[in-house]
């Protein structure tokens, strides 16, 4: 089983940089549930608008 550090390192690799990984965290922190949308749906929409791929988004959501 991968350690938390290994999972994080893999996530940063998938994102391409620490800056992009940090940006996903910022988007998550700015996301919130609202009319007919969950926090996760709001996050995914924002991330896709900024050019993140489904792979990058799912990697973030799978972090512990």
C-alpha cells in the first residue's frame, strides 16, 4: 500500500507541477454546495473551466 507521501507525489506528477496541484486545492476550498449542485460538482466544473483533466480532478478527489 502506498504511503500518503507517495500518493501526494503521484498526484503532483499527474498535475504536472506543485503549482497546479495547489490550484486544485484552492478550487476545492472555494467550492460549495448550492442549488442543485454538490460541492464536488461545483469543484469539477471550476476545475474543468481552468483546463484540468478528468484524470487530474479524480486524482485530487482520491487523495486521503
